C-alpha cells in the first residue's frame, strides 16, 4: 500500500480551492491501494473521515508548524502530495538533505506564474512559493496555460493534470423554469484581476438582464457603493455561499460571465459548464473547460466580452445549445477520471525512492 501525506486541511467547511480539490481527490482514491494522512482543525469532511485507510491529524489553533513538520519528516510516508505554501513546507525542504530516506514532494501550479504582473500578490508570498511549491521534486500544472507560464517564468517543467469537477453534484436542474429576465452569474473573489468591475459595467450596458455576484473580497464595499451610486438595480450581491447554494445559483442562471484575466484553470468554469451554462471567459489563459464558439466564448478585452454577452442575451436558443455542449464537454473533467490519473502518478512516484528529474513522472507513465 502506498502511504500518502496530503499537505492540506480536510475541514469540510473550508472553500479554498486547493483544499476542496485535495478533499475531492482523497475521497476517491482506492483505499485498497492508498493510505492517506491529512490534517484538520475543526470538523473534517465526512467523506474523508469515513474513508478506510485514512489517518486524520488534528492541528491546534496555534503553533501548527511543529506538528506538520514532524509528520513531514518522520511520518513514514511514501510521498507528500499538494505541498502548499507554508513555513512547515519550507523547513521540510531545507532539512531533507540532513534526513535519511528522502520523501518525494509533489507540488501543484494552479495559476499563471508572472506574479510581478499581479499587484495583489505580495513579494513575501511569491518568495515563500518559490521556497516551497517551486522546489518540489515533481511539479504539476492544472492547465497547459499554467504549464507554459511556469516554463516561461522559471524554466521549470511540469506535467499537466486537469482541474476536476463533480459532475453528479454540479448538474442541470431538470425542473428549472425559464427566467422572465436573463440572469447573468459571476462567482469568484471580488479582487481586481477577477474582473467584478467589468460585471458592473455589463450591468449598466444591459439593464434588461439581472447580474448576480457570488463571493467577497477587497473590492466588495467599493463595488456595492458603485452599484448604489450608479443606481444599478439589476445587480445582486449574494456574498460568499456554501456549495449547495452556489450550485443553486448556477442552476438559476442563464449565462456565466467570468472576465478574470489571471488564472490557471478556474474551478467555477467547470462547475458552471457542468450545470449547463454557456460561459464567457478570458482568452488570456485559454481555459480548456471552454470551447470557443461551441460551449461559450473566449474574449480578450471588455468590449469583446460585452459583444459576446449581447449575442447570448439576444438568443435563448444559442444559450441552450451552448449549455448542452458545455455539459457534454465537461464530462471528461469529472473527478473520477482525474483521480485515476493521480493514482497512476502516485504509483509511478512511489516506485522511485529518489527522483532525479521532475520530468521523470511523464517518462514513468
């Protein structure tokens, strides 16, 4: 049996994308082949807690680094998966040269790597990322765009394993009724690079549609004030929502509008497509979850986003056609298929006690 330490919190209420992804993979790993150890603070996800061949380690509210580092160094694991940006990971990677039986670490790249172009990412955060995830024995990217960015910015090779989605949970509502007014949905943090300000511009241009924003962030109050000042009665701020209520927002919407310009493979695009929504997203990171002209549209500048949105608002038949195509396309990103890929990788990595090259994973597979 392969023993895997997942460097993530298994708490069920946490909505951070990395932690959600880790839980989805853990829950689907074959318990006859893989023993998993993970950390938690409050209440672990029941799917993880009830999984056979699983050990959960409770962390204190403070001074978590010593507990995590001890497990890194002496937990007897075959590999560490989803190495995250943390002091424990940094000290683990620094200390391995003094420890017998080096445990290989797998890091994931889930965004563009030109961090200097994104002012909301601090210099300290970038430095810690370079000292942790970037120094993993094996690097994986969740999209070809993220892979190219990593190669360009750091000259580092990585293998692509796509972002997954639960297509059983995120699915169309068979009893859904047509909206009297088209409903346009945005889900994401309210930060400048995500483009929520473009959503408000769209709302001003298309008063015949309702625009719903799910999420919160540093721009939250600014956007609410702007909507009030500009009397945008067709804008609804839902704030952060739990998974089941986010799913209901997808199911009630007619178009998913996501003008974010700095991503890897946003999970919200997969969730929206799984719920049968046509998608408008950015061409800058070329999301594999959107097929331009078939499951939605890819745009570069705000004017192009607005032109694509106008096409969908004026054509209900096109919305339905693209939504059906998106649902069919997204099936290949189901977590079951993605997890099988990870199982192949874990098996290949565990068979190599001292990996010499990150690219060796691709060769082994």
